[in-house]
């Protein structure tokens, strides 16, 4: 073990003999056996059972091989190894082959995932899979009307998903059911299990002790097809929580603080593992909030050890049997004493202040006591136009009850919100329960608007009318992501992220400078009052109201079901395989764009109105890289066509090259592809003829997505070589015929004036991924293998 790693607190001062005894004690679990009980994985799936016995068996092998204490993350990850006897295991180095327990897809990404699965020619998914309709509902006037409009507009897509789910044995959650991550927490997430999901905030399920990772659709298709999922063995960052939260501090403030420490790429390649006595002061849904926003620091996933708060939530959501089984398995749902972390962070919850992060990035963290000063210093728009609570990150019953407490206190003083105030319930169950318990009335009485049970403004599905595009303004939300233009497509909007408590209180002041911990408001009677500390309920005293039944279970035999795809549709398009590699070097490939600065998946494949084309690769490719800033001219969506000498839109120039068999390359900056898991950000460049992306560093999911689609993701070996290139250059990627994983790849530059230069790149491509490149895509490789078996 590297000496730079950190032990679980309490182990640092032990003698070598004590460490040896402790290791023996921690290894004693080898003798215990969970047995092969038949405990259902969910209440919605027949014949699918929790397989703790497999995890226990795998860990016996891994413990004997590694002979050291394991972190919780390692226990769950290594417990899902496909072949624990022969798998090379080194954190941050080895590529693991894993067997996740389930797959989850949201409707925007599910379209492409299912289209790819159909191409594989298999009859049913190999693991339990679910599809959730949450991304295509635009927020306009309120929940019922917005939902009805979405069902009408998106009927073709919903019909496709419903019929495909029925055919392939997939659980289908209809529009209006809620946001994928809240539905997962309520129905599918279980301690110790592993799930992959086609949404970057899949780690939300870590609030129930599950290793849940966001992936692209091609990864999901592998697991749906019964192929092991490949993941570089994550490092483990330990976050030790001490003390106890109180007052205005919430679980949201923990992850806002951690984001400020680690930045948007500090968690890349690592699992964030929370532990320590402070964990006991967090609710299950609060832990889910923290894990959800781990996506904002690039983490593979985040998780918590099993505890009584998780057990209470499982019982409240009708899963007492699963809670009891998890308790039996608890020895593998905690980190071993003496286990080591690659990095360690300590946070005292008793001293943690509420935070506000932003604007324009989720890692610019400011404690509330200093925020008003920062507003003035940075000349951020002080007037607060809109406050938004809910979304997948903070839409639990507890969140809503605390916000309702604040709203009622303001109403008791005769106030209504000064800012527009919107509320997004996370699920139909949460919506029905807060309606029954009077919270919806409380919100509406102060001027709030309850939106549909869907993602809405969090992902740009917001028909915002109160400001014009380009108008400088401020909004604050309890969402997770606040990139430029993310919520309302207005690049001038300053978006800030905070807890639902702060958001709610600040809407009554209508000002970013208001600090509810110290400042007063004037009631309708003219008297000053100060908000009391928020209070809420972890779980509803009367139990959850399930609301309307929005789940469609698949039939026992879906072979006769016809999947609805019209050949004339502009929303859905069957896929055609990409061309296989011709075995030659990539020579004189023009630089399509040299992207400057932050280039997220929102920049590469915008959301919002483009979401409707997620099932039609040709149509959605018209948004390819239109948000990226061209380093040559500082403009978006204006690049040089090196063949004609004219400037054009990025997709237009890319297609021009493709139609003339001219491969092209993208050059990027740091953390290229951060943000959403959307594989369209890799599919679109490939569809338009791109062959490689060369940048200073990649976000994990996007790098994998590029590999899956047969593109080369290459890292500058010397980051300064980024400055050698311009958008007028042509690049040759040479020596590919002799390439072996681990080798550097040389790139030669031909400048516009004919002069030459070169630089070296590295890559994380392994042997299996090199086969994807040669085949043209991972799907091509899978289809060929399936055909060979038949």
C-alpha cells in the first residue's frame, strides 16, 4: 500500500501487532455465511432475488488474495467481480470486469440504449432493467397541464419505450411517475448491490448503500446483454464526518463543501466513501442528496455504510424484508477497521455552515456568512428572480417538509414570495404525500407553483418567460448542476445552488444578499421577524401515499410485441453500424474545433429542446459541439472549413468532411466531457465522421463513451502541447498498426503554412477497448460475437 493512503480513523496509532490482530478480526467474516435466501430485489419483479451469497463468496477469494482490510466501496465492487480468482486488482490501475445487479435508464437516454440493444438481436435483458419517463416534460404553467402537454407531444417516443420495454422484459415507469433517481430509491436501491444507470446522477442510490454508477447507453447495453461491465478499479476517497448537524445546515451543505474542496474533477476515478459518527445524524434521503451531487466532482459514485436510517427508509417504502436481510449482511456493509483511503477529508458537522455554490460551476463554494460580500465583490445580480426547489437531488419528503415549515412561517407573517418560486416533487409518491399532508397548499398559498413530477428546469426543460434571453439575472435552486445556460438556455443567468431551506427563505427576501440565519424580514404588519431554524420530518407520520399507479410491468412473454418505430419519424431512427477501422493511420485529419476552457456534455450535445431528438441520431447530431467555444476566434458554433476556406456551423463542417471521407479530430482542454452521462456527446461526433478527441484530460464517463463508439480519446502527454495546435491545422495519428495498450501514440501536425510539428499522446485504452476501435464500435464487436455464437 502506498504510504500516502489514509487509514480509517482510529487505526493510525495502532502497533504492528495490534494491526495484525485487528486484521485477523476483520477477516473473521470469512467464516460467516449469508446463505442463499430468496429475498426479492424489489416488490415489482418476480423471480429476481438479492444475491448476497455471491458477494460473500467473491469476498472470501478477494480477502485471501489481497490479505488486507477493505473499504466499503471495495467490498461492494469486488463482491461483483465476474472472476475474482483471476481478476487483476489494483486501485486506479486494473480494469475490472463486473456483474451489476440491475440497469436503470431515463427516457432521453433509454431511446438510444434500447435502439442499440435491439441491434444486438437478443430476446430479453439479462438483468432486471427499468425505464423512467422524466426528461421530456417541459415546465410551463404547472404539473397537470405540463404533463398532459408532454404526453401529447412525446406520444411517439413513449409508445416506442412502452412497447420495447414490454418486448424485452423491462419495467416501464410512465410519464408523471417521477424522476428516475427518486423512483430507484423508493423501489429498487438496496444496500450492497450494484447498479448502472444511463444518467450521471445514478449515484443517488448510494444513499441506500448501493454502488450505483452513471454510464453511457453502450455500457448499459453490455449489462442488459449479459456481458460483464468494465470499470477501471476506482480509488477510494474517504470523507470522515464528525459532529452533528443542526439549525440551517443540511446534508446538501456537506456535498457543497466537498465540491469546493475537490473541484469538478477531484473525484475522477474514485469512489467517495462517507463514514464516521456524523453519518448517524443524516437521513437516508439526505445521504442520497450527497451521493447524487457526487457526479459534480467527477466521482465514479458515492456511498454510505448501512445504518438504522437506511433501515427506517426501507421499512417506510415497504421493504422490511430487505432491511432485515441487509442487517444480516451488515459485516459487509461497513468498511473494515484499518482499511485505507487514497485521500482523506474530515468535516465537523457541528461547525459546518450552510453553503451556496456558483455561479456557472457547482464547485465555487461560499459559506452563507460570506455570500452577501461575494455578491457585491463580484457584481453578481443581487435581485433574485427565481427560486427553485426539488429535482432528483432535493425532492424528498424531508426536504419538502422543511421548506413548507419556512413557507408557513412567512405566511403567518402575511408574506408571499418576492421571487418566482417553483417546487418539483421527485416522485408521484412524494407529490401525493405532500398534497395529503398540506404542504402543497402551503406552497401555493405563498405564491409557489408545483411543477410536474419530472426533471423540468434542472435539465433545461423550462419554458421560462420572466426574462429575455441575454438579460443578466440571478436564480437559485436546490438542483445539482448550474453550468452556463443549463437551466433556462440563457447564458446571462447566474445560477446558484443551495439547500431547499436557503432557497425557500431567500425567495421571500427576493435578494441574494439575504442571510436567513442573521437577517430579518418585515411582515405584513410592519414588524420585523427572523425565521426560526427549519424543522421537518424525516419520514411521513401517516406513511407514504403511493398516489396514482404509474408502473407498467412487462408481460411474462413479450415475443409477440411489436416495437413501434416509424420509418418516417423525426424522433426515432433505427441505427446503422459505424464503419470498421480500415487498418491505416489517420492522416491529415483537419481539426474541426479546438475547444477552449470548460467543455461539458451540455456544450457537446445540448439538452433542453434537443432532448426530443435523443432517439434520432441524424437529427440530434445537428447540435454537435454547438456550445463549445472555438479557441481561435472565441465564438461558439463557428469553425473553419479547411477545404473551402469558409466558416460554418460545427455540425455542418463536420458533415462536409464526412461526406468526402475526410476524418476529423477535436482538440479539447481540461476535464473534457464533464457533466451528464449522455452518450450522444460521443455518438454525434462519430456519426459526423470524427475519429479522435485529443485533450488535456477527460471526464470518466465521456472517455468511456468515446471508446464505445470507436473513437480514440487521447491525452496530451505534455499538457502544454495543447498550445501547439490551432483550428487551421491538420493532424496525423501515426503508428496505429503497431499500437499496443500502454504505448504512447505520436501525432504529427501540419500547420497552415506547411510547417511541421509533433507531440505524444497517452491513452487509457486496454486490449478489449482496442478491439472496439478496430471493429468500429463496441456494439459492432458485440453483434459479431452474437452472430458467431448463433
